């Protein structure tokens, strides 16, 4: 029976309890390029995919540090599974910006949404059969597409043939949630890493979507939970995901080094000074960035609850997240290199961890643009990047 979040079982404990089940499916996850149904149901029942859902909708409302640590713990077992948990929990954040009944449509009975943060769709305003939109477009990278019940279609809003503009003269962008039955999926996710995330392309064609099922970026949340006022508290999970993979890579390297002789002699790799150096540096990279990430996250969380956060503190949490991801890549690369040819075989865990961390690090939410935006804030400018 799957453990679930409750009064005596916290999210991190629940995540750790799933390690064996996740690892039983690792070969299938990679080969089938999606999570198997029984694992999806275990994750759905665990509550981990709904950590950011309002309690009024049956969610958990887990504080952001604990939520991030839970994502880290799942990712320690497998990067693809951790990614799917992270993205489902992130998408559930949108429930705080939707009317209760509409959010209930999407997330009732542990529903899972796949969100896409790319405004390339077209949403034309309509009054027929009720106020809403006719939505059209293809979107890429719908992580969890194999098991999602709803899809977020980020789109530019049109009033007739012209884009609707906001008060600053910029196009209005909204994320419109559509049911799985209305979506056409395309099998496009054939990648280096994170193979099991089923981050496929999808499309809808002239689909009516009611006004109630939209979220407009920049609008204040409807639900009062403070997390919804600071989106950066949710997006740090990209960093905790990377930290989980890096921790796993260090353990994989240590286990192999204890049992494998070094080239040309009878010494174990574990006994080599060069391996000691690589491990020490990898641990320092992971643990220092991990401590910084969770410390600044807790600082912002406390400030948001008091309503006295600053732009610099909001930027620091994004900076800490990108720094943790970059440090995690360096740690995994170090462990991969330290094992030599052992880690190049697809049967070795470090092969998967190496592929997963490099694929995860390509995501825009932890990439170079975040460093640039954080630097802009440090010198007194606007971030000019989403979710700061």
C-alpha cells in the first residue's frame, strides 16, 4: 500500500518510501519513455503531485522547503520520476489563481495537469456558447503527457484578428486549461535524458474553453495561501530535482569505486587519492549549494507570510536555484569522469544520471537567463524575466 502525506507522514518520508518501487521500474521508464501506470497511481495516491494544491481542493499546501526536499528525494531515486512529480506539483499552483469550481474540474480526485510555459498558442475571445476563447495551437514539452488529465495551453489572447494588449501595450498572455480528451498528442520525446517524462508535443484546434478555466500571468491569486504570491517558491524545485540527481550520482560512484579495481593495478578506485579529491569536491558543490538554496527559500517564505519580501530576496531565490543546478551538473560530471569507462555503459546508474542532469539543466527556468535576470536585480534594475 502506498504511503501518503498525512499527520504522521511528511512528504520527504513519503518520497523516501517510494524509492524501491521507483527503482523496480527504472528500465521500463527509460525504454517506454513514460512512467508506468502503477507508479503513476502510487504517486497520485501519495499526495506528492498535489503539494501546491489548495486545501480547499483536497491539496496538501506543503511549505516550499519541505516540498522541494520531497522532490529532491524522489529525484534521488530517478530523475524522470522526480521531474514528473515536480511538474505536476508546479502545475497545481495554477489552482490558486482559478475560480474554485473551475479548479475543481481540473484537480478533483487527484487530477494531474501538464503545464507548458510557452505562449505560442492563439486564444480568440468569444461569447458563444458563453464567455471564453477558441483555442488553437501546438505546444512542446508537456511533461507527464502520458498520464495528465488536463493540459495548460499558454496562448496570446486575440480580440478578433488583433492581439489584446495590456496597459503597457504588451500582448495579453493566458494559460487555458483543456481536458485530455480534446488534445492530440505527438510522440516527439526521444531524448538524451529524462526519457521517462513523456514531455511530448500536443495540439488543440479551435477548441472552446470557458473564461473560468484561464490563468493570466501577473494577476493576483484568488486563494490566500502565501506561496501563490511568490512563484519563485515553486520554481526552486528545478534546483532540488538537480540536487537529488547529483546526490544519487555521488552514491553511485562510491558504490562502484568500492568494488572495482583501478586500471593497471590491484587497488580499488576507492583507495585512489584522485577519487578522494573528486568525491570531496562533488560533495562540497552539492551540499554548499543545497544549504544556500534552502536557507534563502526559508527566508523568502517567512518574508512572504509577513508581506515584507523585497525584489532582491525574490531574485536571490532564483539565483540560488540556478546556482544549485549548475553545481549539480559539475558534481555529476566529476563523478562520471572519476569512474572512467565504468560510467559509459547504459547499464550503469551514472550513465542515466549524467544524461538526466544535462537534460534537466537545459530548462530555461534554471538557465543562463535566470543568472542574468538575478544580476539585473542586484544592480537595481528590473529582472525582465518571468516569475521573479
